[in-house]
């Protein structure tokens, strides 16, 4: 299908905000009491309990910070400053690889592993911003739009909606077709990068695997005359791998996996995803690395082989941390000879005694029912590396 054949009007209910909508959305967001509350907990956590006066001060501060923002670029310039603050406060640094080899004049479809609801795409965008690339549009589930201020924040930052609340097969097919059309329209017609997770939901178990159905969704826009390989090349697919030394949500993820595997099941609480976003933003992460792969240009003629190539790059480029190898040792007895950190260096267990002690103490504080699952989640990136070597 030619990009010119896609009518942008069909994307009105899912697209991010346009430049002419920015100022109204900013004013609405800043006036929202829930936004003031959330911002206070990030900006002045020790004073956030003084909700009345602090909320008023935070609103004035936000109005001042965004006073010159009248388009999406202006919003992201302000957001980048605070994302830098998040990185400085909650990590031991963000390192980036591979982005310098990608052209700056051609849009890419970044297919990323998914560990953190907000930080994965946010750190990807921050990486692009720092390296002088245009930032990407971001695919987010409509489950994250349960509050107006959250919707405004996300759509001001190029987020578009993936509809997950479809009730029947026909609605699901229509939603998938619309999503496929929008991704193609963004990359080919608008020359805008797109970020999307390799599967629905976070990899709570630490196993990064692409859902072949995602690749099938990409191709729903394809016409009969175009081969799958030719169509996927038009999308300029680039695998992206984000790795965190420490997962702020490790206990919550392990607990969810435990209950999902038991007869009583797991019942997600209202606004739980927004709480996970907050924990992921403010929690300590250690060293974080964003590894951008190479564009997939080969002759991949079916969804399975394309998914395998995405996995090969995501797992191959994934930067292991000492916590991963320590967890592997705890479960399997001896860690393999794999490099850690970035730039990569040889794994020397004796050099990481403090991290080992911290990791063991962290695991000991967890409920014994899901402690092993938490350790396994840290070890699984090593398991994946060994499987793909």
C-alpha cells in the first residue's frame, strides 16, 4: 500500500497531540490537582505531604517551566531536562550504543524489549534527543489512559494509543488494522520514528521474546503484490534493547507471576499501572544501557523468522550487569564467562562483593513464596544469552 492512500482522519482517536493542541493540553494538565500531587512527590518528596500549599507552588512552577512551550518540540525540551534529572537521581548513568550508526534522515520502527512501562520509551527518546536524532512516536496501551492528566502527559510526548479493550473479534481486527496503518503512515509518509514493545505487557520474567503476532500486525497494511520481506524493509525495523542493573518493580513483578500461576489468580488493582509507572520512575536502577541494533534488511518472508531476528539482536545486544550473573550463580552454581556493563569488561566475581551482598539482602527481604521467581528474573537474561550463542 502506498502511504498516500492512508487517510490521516482514520487516526483521530489514537494519535498524539498536534502542535496546535499543545497549549490547551498543557494548561489542562497543570491545573489538574492529581498532576500537582504527582509532580510534588517527584520534585519535593519530603514536603509532598503538605498537599495544599505545595500543590499551589508546584502548579506555579510548572506554569513557569512550560511557559514557552507552544509545540511538541518545546514540551520535549522541558521534559528532557527532567528526564536527565531522573537519570541522575535514580541511576548510576545511562549509556547508549548503536544509535550513532543510524541515519538521521530516515524514520525507523524501533521494536524494543519491555521491562518498565514508562522508562523504556522515555530513555529511548532521551537517547535519541541526546544524540541529535528526532524523537519517536510511542505506542502505549489504552489501559494507561485511566486518568486525564496521564493521558495529557503521554499524548504531549508523541504517544499514540494501542486499543486493548476491544470486546470481540471484529473490534480486535479493526484495532489491529488501524494500528498497522498508523505505524506505516508514521514511518513511510510522515518520516517519523515509532517505538513499540516487542510484545504486549512487560517481560516480568526477564525473558525478552518477540510475539510473532506483532510482526503479522505490521504487515496488515501490505498489499498482495508486495512480498513480506519488501514490506518490512520499508518500515526500517531496528531492534532496541534496554537493560537495568536493578529493577525497581522486581518484587511486584515476581509477586504477580506467583499469583498468576496459582489457582486464586492475580487481580490487578485500579490504577495499578500508573503506580508501577511512578515506582519505575523514582526507583533506583543502577546502570542503564540502551542498545540500538541494525536495520533489518534481509529476506525474511514469514513472521516467525522476522521475530527470531528481532530476538537475536535484542538478546545479543542486551548488556548484562553484575546482578544478572550473581542471580545466575545463586540458581545454577557457576556463572558463564560473559562480559558485563558498558563498555564491556570481563566478569570478575571478586570485584562485585558489595553488589552481591546488596542483591542477597534485597532478595532476602522478599516473601519466600516469590523470592526464587525474582532471582530467576534477574538470571534469565543470562539464560537467554546462552541460548542464542
